C-alpha cells in the first residue's frame, strides 16, 4: 500500500522524546549524566532524523570508548523495541 500521509510530530505531541527521563528511570540521574556527557545521544538522534539507520546508529554509540559499562545496550534496544 502506498504512503498516503506523513505526520510530523513537532513539539513531541504524539511521541515523547525524553532520553533523560528514560535513563533516569533505568540507570539513575548520576549515571545518566555521566553517560550523556560521554555519548552524543542527541547528535545521534539528529542523524536519525536525517535518515541514518537506527540499529547501526545505536550500535555505533555502544562501541564508543566511554565508561558506560554499567549500561546494558541490549536491554536498551529491547525496551525501545517494545
């Protein structure tokens, strides 16, 4: 079936984009602050908005040499897929 409509969610009305809130719940505010200081999550999101492939983008972040051994990337991927 061909695409009949495209919806732009300007202002996070339909889908809430809140990685800080997600990580606060999953790993806590202190670990979240360390993670986001080392991993360019928001830059990755901009790339996704430009058409970068989702799985390759997330995997590339997981491979960065940062101290985020406390973060379970496969768990993140499972939660995002739900």
